[in-house]
């Protein structure tokens, strides 16, 4: 991936997947869609939460992942950079 010059692959992929894929709102589903271990996904999500890019919402026994406005804005910028790098 050309954008790896600028961004780490897995965090970028996780943020873009949350932004672009409505079905990836749970940790286990997100880890499968991004081909990332569940524990690594959780570690990245905790870092995103500290940066206020995501927030967790309890739905019964599950935690739903929701992008904040700041998270959406950053995901949009990353997507623009990724699109500009397409050749």
C-alpha cells in the first residue's frame, strides 16, 4: 500500500473500515474485516478512544463502536490521501 509511507497499515485500515463499512461496528467483526487479531484490534481501539476518535456504546452484552465527529473527519482526510495516491 502506497499510503504506508504516511500511515501505519492496521490503524488506518481499522479507522477506514469503521468509516466506510456500516456492518463493522463490533470488535470481533472489525478484526475479521481488517484481518487483524482481536487483541491487536482492541489495542488500536483503546488508542483511538484516548484520542477521542471513537466511543463505545453498550448494546446488551456487546460494545458497539462509534466514530466521533473527530474520528469521521480524520477518516475522511485519510481516505482523500489514499485516493490521491491511487495511480
